[in-house]
């Protein structure tokens, strides 16, 4: 941690205090942890960013032990970045009511900023965000640049749990923010489209911390370049081909289930309908690949004895598979939509493509049979047509 108490006054490791001064303060025995009040010692070595460490391994709610140098350095860099702006910023502010200690706290805006370098589970992330919300505190997560790797034009690999911290911009596109403490640079990831558990298509924009002159930059949107959108279409098409050509060896519960269902109805997963596997609005709320759950919706529609059906019927069937952990959802604590919106939006897509007709709210009528391609060649040709349409 970078903050301690000395004679009940806050002191920190981001100022001008020298090593000798810290050791004098330490000798007096008055350096304490602001959270648990236990003694802390200043660590002023040459290898790691200067910081305070607890004297012993007592239980502390503000535990920041084992912080990597990358994290300490980033926290320091981000603190310098926000202090250039108006308003008071507090480093490692401890909010006792919720036992949370954001890396940075912008007092006037009641805004917490976390610099996340270690993996955080979606459950923990959700808990911390709702902790802030209960105190009417806005929050933002900035991830360490080490947590993302570029694999090609507009193609990135990231930790799947980080995606949970995504917010939506004014155009309804997912975004995340990264920071590199070594380069003192922000990396703003925009228009994120998850392709698989770890792969995403997205547009990255790098800026030095100096260029980003206020906190609003964290939610900044950018006008899309044509090439970017073209890359998204190409990456998606490639992903769809991968789904078709690897389905035979994939043994995930969702794949096994859909394969079985199709097999007993004389279809193969490799030749799933081209109108499935579409990045429709909110599709990413379901973590299971869209070619699987959308194929399943099409299958359910085919099997209906009547041409009329309700969204409820589809949702109930999805809930059953979610309970059995055959299908998986993704949690986005900042977003109000859910997997139900993903289902509803896909049904709307089918209406737009004249497969369904919307009779009333939550009721649809089948208009056409679902077409299953006969060969891989035909499937790929049809995928091409649908990638241009969506
Ligand atoms: Zn402590």
C-alpha cells in the first residue's frame, strides 16, 4: 500500500519524503495502517516501488500485501494523472461501511477508480460494484495492460472475467479501459464484440496519460473507421467457419447437448443454419457461443406443433439448460440487460428476416421452415450472405 498514518495524519509514498525520513518515522513506531491501526513498515528498496507493508500477518480488511510492483506503479501513475485535474483525489481511501478501499477516490464526484492487475472473479467484481452503489459511489475499473494481448488487426485476447467490468457507451457498444504504468499510457478498448471465451474483436486507442485531460476520457467514444467495421465482419465470419469446422471435436456440455438434439433429428452441428451464429444485439449476455443457443432456438421453433409460440416458452427452456449448466450466461454488473434480452433480440432478428412474425408482445408466429445447409460449401456461402446482412 502507498498510504499510512503517522501521528494520526495521512502520509503517502507518492510525495518527496526521503528514505532517511521514512526510516526515522519508522523508528518512532508511529507508522500505522489506516485500516487496522497495526504497525506498518516503509519499504524503500531499489527493486520495487516504495510502499508500506504490515509488520506481521495480522488480519487486515484493507489487505494490500502481495501487491505487485506493476500494481503499485500503476496506482502511483494514475494518482498523478487524476491529481492534475480539478478536485480532491484520495489514494487508497478506506470506506469503512462497506470495507472497501478503492485505489483512487475522487471526493467531489464520489467516484471510485480501481486499477486491476490480478484476476477478479465476476462474483467479486459484482459484489464490489454493488458495494459502491450502496454508498451512491460511481465506479470504474481500469485493467493493467498486461492483461490484454493484441493478436491481429482489431483482434485481442483477454481474461474472460475482465469482460464483466465492461460498460456500454452512448451507442450501446461495450467498452473497457487499460493502463500501462511503464509507458504511462491509456489503452481504450471500444466496440468490443466477444468472439469466444477469451477472444474479442475490438478497436483499441492508445493515448499518453497527458493527452487524457479528464476522467471523462474513460467513457470516451470514437467515430468508427470503415476498415474497423470491416475487420469486425471478417473476424466474425472467420469465427463462424471455426465453429463449423471444429464442432466435431468440441466436447463442451453445450456442444454435446446440441449435437445430440440435432443428431436425433437428422442434422449435424457442422451444418447448423446460417441464420444462427449471428452477433445480434446483446448476444454476449449468453456466454455459450451464439451458434449453439441460436441453433437451439431454431430447433425449438421447428418442433412446435403449432405455428404460434411465446417468448416465455423459449425462456423456460433456456432456464432449464442454464440450471443444468449446459448453457452459461455472462454477468455484467454495470449493464441492465440480461440473457433474456439476448433471446428477445434474436427473435426480433428472425422477424426482420421473415422467419417469424410478431403477433403481439411476447407472441410470435412461424412463417417459414428453417433451412439447414446440405454441404459445408453451401453453409459457407450462406454464411457469407448473412454476414453482409447482419
Ligand atoms: Zn492493516
